[in-house]
């Protein structure tokens, strides 16, 4: 499912003195099966942007096309779009409302019109896949710890088996192991099911490790759009807009400045390790010559 | 005198069905003994559901202990007349800022706390000014907090607690929704309050990097404190931390990986500078 945004503008409180233009002239093309990261300072428009992608928020001007179909056409099937584009909200509290956790996760697939047995199977599967403790399945979603709520909210969307999976800071509040488990799970789903994934994140490290393309938002506009290496090469400019490079990238720059010729494009621990070992080996070989 | 002290603190969440029969019991705190001295900067780590927020709520007199005692600034929290004084001593930044927003305008929201504890009007506005500035939200002072982005709300919540100038602040994952600069600024603000005003800081976080400069670290698991020590001691136990669903800062992880590949990198590296020095030393040692 390809998605095109054509000159999308959006303002909150359009008719009032407090009008805020949250999106300015956004042009984007998202291909089928991409794994995209969206980064940007707080208030840069990330959440607003992704809520356009399943029709929750309607552009003030501009067009959005799914597989070439204008989603603002009168006869466009918005319900079908919402069943294909799953969105995990930034705050799980905005998504949880049933009396038990299990019912909550059933809500999405039930809405797809699936039979009861399939719905329940999917709910079990989803809760298990996000590592949610089984003993709590039939308790209230409101009596959970922050990270537990997050897992339930993610499970609720996974249970719908969307073609496009959009996650708004899904790992905020997860413990480090949980963070890795959820991102590995999403990455695996992306590979095996060929779904499109859009990940909004404030963790430069996570984005560097998982996504193929990064969209950088700054004050409602797209500032950069490229591979992680291309984007993080601009780290000085990223810093000016509230962002940063992954931590190891800074280390690489420091080593390089002090005369060890390491790869400045390394953004993950794995890449940094390889590059440092390689640079030290070359260093040693030169000495022996 | 310790600013926070707990002895055998137990908290059970008891769930009952319609007939009032006990359905289940979750032991969120299981005999916790903790001692935080005035002026310390401590961090609490632990897996999801390990009891961190429950402990934080006890420090703010929001829950009643099932067993054991907690004292805040020497006051037994379980005594009714201590509840308000305890909340004045210990401010709290909640995990979700929505739970903390009260007024319909940002600056009133920040003023609410100090107003409530009887700070004179002139001083209230001074404090509001300063706190909004510290979190870089001055330009939103007349906005409605409900209409802010996630990270902006979080900043307002932090300003609200700072404006109360409590002796002790419990930050429950304050940076979870912040961009890298915001995260740095909030951490810097917490350290500044700690160093300059002697405010005790209790920081709950899932970001290992944020813990590096803490004086002391506690690790919780299933309601118990299972490890404690200085950041350097704690983070030298990479495998043990991972077994408890935690991690180490990225540079520490890289240092560990390099060591496992045979480089003579010392244990307990916490900062980029330390790691850079260690690697460059390897390079020059080779040369010799
Ligand atoms: N309901 C609303 N009413 C009015 N303004 C809003 C509303 N929600 C967001 N805004 C404003 O729109 C802008 C973009 O907000 P958005 O939530 O999209 O940012 P974000 O990039 O997701 O930020 P964060 O990283 O903090 O979640 C911000 O300036 C914010 O104050
Ligand atoms: N209101 C409640 N009613 C019943 N059980 C609760 C309630 N709040 C928390 N719990 C349970 O108590 C345990 C500890 O929760 P707590 O919120 O203290 O964890 P936490 O360490 O803060 O986790 P997280 O990192 O996810 O925020 C969890 O098992 C949770 O499900
Ligand atoms: Mg957002
Ligand atoms: Mg918590």
C-alpha cells in the first residue's frame, strides 16, 4: 500500500487567535514495505502527521492518497483504511477503555467483523508476542504499571494485523529488555509479513538500529528525508533542532579527531565495534611494516 | 536525618470481585528498606512492574502501606496530619503528565502548586517565570496545557513541581517523552536543583545513560531491592543487569564488546571520554 502526501497543511484551532500551524506543506511518498523512522523535537508535528495517515485528523489543505485513491473523496472507505492502518498512540491511556485487558485487545479485531474464536486467538497471540504476563489478562487495564499498559496498547493494534503499522513512541516507558523485544518483534513482522512500519521515536539509537529511512521533522516541516547514515551525518544541524546523533557516532568523531581513522558513519554498537577493531588492526599492521 | 526512609515497606494491591471476595493480590512492594539522605541524587532502575512507581507514590503519601513504615523528612507518612506536610516536602513528577495537569492555562497550572501551599503572590509569579524558563516553555505560558504535544506537557508538569521548591523531588520517568535536547535539559535542571539548592532527587528511569551521574543506584525486581551501589559498580555488571531486564549505557556496552574481542579496555567505563581515552591508549600501546 503506497501512501502519498501532497502539500499537506494542518492547523489546530484554525478559527481562533491561538491557531497553530502544526504541519506545513508536507510532501512525502511512502512505498509498500518500507521501515521508516520519524524523529523531531517535541512539538515538531510528528503525532499530528501520523494521525493524518489513518484519517483521524483531516488536513486543512492538501491531499493524501492510498494506492492512488484520494482519502478525502466522498466515496472513499475510511473504515477500511482504519482496518489496514494500525496506529499505536503515544500515550497508551488514550487507547485503553475496556473493563479487562483481554477485551481491550479483542476490540480491534472484533471491529474487523471476525468471528469470536478468531478474535480471541488473535488477542492471545498478540498479548503473548508483546510479553504481557498471563496472570493479568483478565484484570483492568487501568491498574497496570506504565510499561504494562504500553504492551497492552501495542498488542491491541497487532491483533488487527494491519498492513501499515504506525507506532508513536512505542518504547517510551518500556524496560530495556522490553524495548529490544518489542522492536525486534516489529522488525521481524516487517520482514516476514512485508508490512509497512512507521516508527516515531526520540531514541536516536533505536532509529539508527532498526529503520531504513528517516524523516526529520522541524517545526511542522520535513527537514531531512534519507537513510540513517545520510541523516546522522548532519548531526550538527540535528543538534540545532533538538536532536542528536546516536551516542557511538560521537565517540567515532572523537576518535577520528584524535587521529584514529574510524568510520564516521557508524551509528550502532556493532558497526562501531567493527570499525574500531579494524582501525586498530591497520594501525598495528602499519607499525610492523 | 534521612529525607526518605522506609522500613519493611510492603504494598499489596488487592483486587476484589462484586461480592467483595479477594480475587487476586499483587505484591508491588515486598519489604523494601531504603534510606535516602538529604541532598543525594539517587536513581531507581527496574523492569516494568517491579514496583518503582508504587514506591514513588508512597513517598508522596498517595498510598497506604500494607505493612512497614515510611518516613519523609522524619514524618511518618501513615499519620493523617502528616499527609499535607509530606507532600510539601516531596514533590512528584508523574510518569504520565496528563495525570498532573490541573488548570486550563499553562502558567496557572504551574502556579497551582505554590499557590496551594500558601506562597505569597509576588513570589509565585517569580517562581512560575523561572520554572517555565528552565524547561524552555515560556512562550507557551498562555496556551492550554491540554493542547500541547506530549513532550511539551511533560515540561509543564516538571515546571509545576520545580515551582513548589520542595526539599525532595521524585521524577518518575520524566524524560520518556522528550527529544534528546529536552532530555539533556531536564537532567541538567535536576542536577542543578540538586547541586545548587541541595534538593534531594530520586530519579526513576529506563534510560541507563541518565543514571551515570547519580550518587547512588537502586535496582528493583518484583517489589524488592536486589542491587544497589554507585553507578560504576552497578554498570560493571553487564550480564547481571541484562538478566534483570536492564542494560548499561551504550558506551559501556561498546567497551564491554571491545573487551570481549580482546582489547585491554578496563571495566566500569561510563562516559564517552573514558572510552575514547582507553581506545586511544590501545592504539599507542600497539605502537610502542
Ligand atoms: N489538540 C491540540 N490543539 C492545539 N494544538 C495542538 C494540539 N495538539 C498538538 N498541538 C500543537 O501542534 C504542534 C505539533 O504537535 P504534535 O503533537 O504533532 O508534536 P510531536 O512532534 O508529536 O511532539 P512530541 O514529541 O512532544 O510528542 C505543537 O506545537 C503542539 O503544541
Ligand atoms: N492500581 C493498581 N491496582 C492493582 N495493581 C497495580 C496498580 N498499580 C500497579 N499495580 C501492579 O503493581 C506492580 C508494580 O507496579 P508499578 O507501577 O509500581 O511498577 P513500575 O516499576 O513503576 O513499572 P513501569 O516501569 O512499567 O512503570 C505491577 O505488577 C502492577 O501491575
Ligand atoms: Mg507526539
Ligand atoms: Mg512506573
